[in-house]
């Protein structure tokens, strides 16, 4: 009898403990869900935006936010380059730290991973050090996935959040608010930022911290080989005596059609090498891709070839041209000109 009584008592303890645990978890989940749902959506009236880096892409992206009614505070290394945005009503800040001290969400789109680290994580002048409360960092630079993870961890230590959200679409995509945004980080935070992201393009949630960067790097690998194919096809068509304008129009609606063709085909024919995306930055991106491939133990020969051809442009002093300038490398290689 004593044994049966003991078993019954243990069962009751287990039952009540399980019930209490279940109730506690359910209550916490309900509380968290309620908090998320009742939190007001981001609007121009309740959210101040900061922006670091107003280059080829940043100029257009910032203008969309200003026109949507957001209060925007900006910083870039050369203040004169930000003048068009200041004329639209943006506020100037003297440092990334100052930007964050006046903002709830701070975006950055700069050149290199070293720049990202400096503008976001510098202990005195960086944006993260400028938040007085809970803030959100959104880095849209194509950078190292490991750095994105580090930024996210550093932000969490300050009860802040960080999202890696590099973009694809070039200067035209930025102007037309049609960028593809690869977002990595806390999914709820990314959903909360959606009213801002939709003013810039389409956001795609890729996973946790660093996953946005991995997606962008895969995108760059695809573009690298696509650009080589586009340029080689044009060189071949030229050598065969085809009218290149007619040729490009013909392939644009077939299986060889691509965004790269749409963006750069006519620019190449017009010898328009103005940067929508700099060769220097593309070499940086492809270099990150190659280092990641080494870590992963995979071989991508198309990526390696594209990187070497773009490096040759840098060697000729053409790093500040747009990626469509790849034609110059293939022309030199074949001792011809499409002109």
C-alpha cells in the first residue's frame, strides 16, 4: 500500500509540475506575442532614421526615405557629396556616433569591411556607441559574414539589434526603389523594419545573423560569371560581323536574357563606363567569396576567372569604372575593340 501511495504522490507532483510549466510557458508566449502585436508599426512620426554612406547607392535610397516623410540624419566622409540630400531636408551629423544619438534606426552602406567595422563598432565614434537606448543597426554593405555576426553580438550586449541587409540591383535599382534586399538577423526585427525596406525594394529574409551576407555573396558569384558570359558573347558576335545592337535585342527575350544584359548591354555599346557599381567594390566582393570558398572547401572556377579578369581592370587603373568595363579587359585580351 505504501508503495502505491508513493507512486500516486510522485505522479501528482509530476502532473502539477508539468501543468505549472506548461502554464508558465504559455503565459510567457502569450505575453511576448501580445507585446509584439501591440508595438506600434514604424512610421515617419515615431521613427528617426540615420544613414551612413551616401555614395552611388545611398543617395537614391536616402531620397526615397526623405520623400516618404522620415526625419533623416546623415554622415558621409565628404560632406559636399551629401549636399543634394541636405537640400532635400536631411540633417548633417559630424560622426556615426552623432548619427546614432539622433536616430532609432541607423543604416550603413559603405565601401569595405574595414569601413563597416569603423563606422559601426569604433568604441568612441562608431554608431553603436551612440545609441542612448535600444537601437537598430542595418548594414547594407556587402561584407564578411563573420563581421555581421560580430556586429549582431556586440549590439545584443548593448540591448540593441543588428541586421545585415546587403542589396542587389545597382544604381538603377536604387533609383527605382527596386532593390533586392537580403536580410539576416532576428526575423521579428526584420519584419518590424518592413515599412522602411519597402521604400527601397523587396526584402528577403535569409536567416540569422550573417545569412544576408552569404546570400549576397552567392548573388555576386552568379553576377561575376554572368558578366563574363555577356562580354564574351558580345566579343564573339562582333568578331563574327554581327550588328551588336540587333544581337543584344535578339538575345534579350531568349534564354540568354538577364538583368546584367538589361542593365549594361546598351551602356557597353555606348562606351558608358560610369559606375553603377564600382569595379573596386566588385573585386572586394569576389575576394570575400573566394575566402569563404576556401573556408568551405569548395572550388568555383568561374568565380576565380571572373575575379582575375576584374583584378586586371584594377591593374590598368580602371577600378573606379563600373562593372560593365569588363569589356576593356576582354578587348585587350583579344587585341580588338567593339567601337
